[in-house]
C-alpha cells in the first residue's frame, strides 16, 4: 500500500477484496512476531488520531482483521441493509479515547468536507471494550440515524462538494465504559 500525505510507512497483505495494513513498526500483541505471521493475531498499534487529515481524509486506509479496526478509517462500503457511501469509523479494543476526541475528529472532517458529500454516508465513532476475560473478542457497535435527525437541511438542498453540512450531535452512553458518537449526513 502506498503511503502519502505524510502517512507513516506501512506494510500489508493483499487478500483481493481486502487489504490488511499496519505501520512498519507494528508488532502483534504478546510477542515480537511481525504482523501477518502465522499467529493470526492483529498487530498491536495505537489508534492514530493523527492519521486523519485536517481535510477529513484518512492518511492510511488500515483495516486489520475482521472486527478489529485499530485506526481511524475513511472507506466506501456497503453495509447489509444500508446504503453505499463513505463511512468514517474509530474502533479500538483496548484504547482509552474519550468521546471528545472522536467529536473533534468529526468536526475537523466536516469542516474539511468529506469525499462526495452529496452521497448518503454514515459516520460512527465507537469506543470498544474487550469482552470480559478475552482481549481478542471485540464488541462492535454501529449506529445510524436518519438524515432529518442530524441536520435541518433537506436532502435536496444539501451543499455541494467542498461546503459544510451542519450536524446535530448526539452522544449516547450505551453502557458502562462504552461511548458512542454517531452521525449520518448526505
């Protein structure tokens, strides 16, 4: 995977429909084996708030193993039962990020204008905790809201690319030690 716009050097494995990438200095938990080795564990690397540019672009598109996304990512995807669009997510099994940090990232992204803002998109930030007694089992939280719940602008009057979309923030404390910030815009 190429690195640009100041992103850190990365290594990766191309599986065809998915590319697994990590910083060159990454190590898997509990050992010095390089990511992609025979252990099958995800690389141990901190969530990188700095990987999200002021323009709202993810500098490194880094999806690790299923259910374990350890960076801020910006990716075009189609969720089952959802619509295609740009999705920005923060997933970390053992980080200690606060909602305020995710909110800052979202605000910076909206100021910069995310790609193709005329398309439907879901923006979900989740602080994830490992299941009790198993650090490798991750609880994934994804929440979407209807457009009218997060902005007063009708879909037909939303700004063109490069303009901002006013967003209503909703913070929900789902359960102890789990915070979620989720917004949807077009």
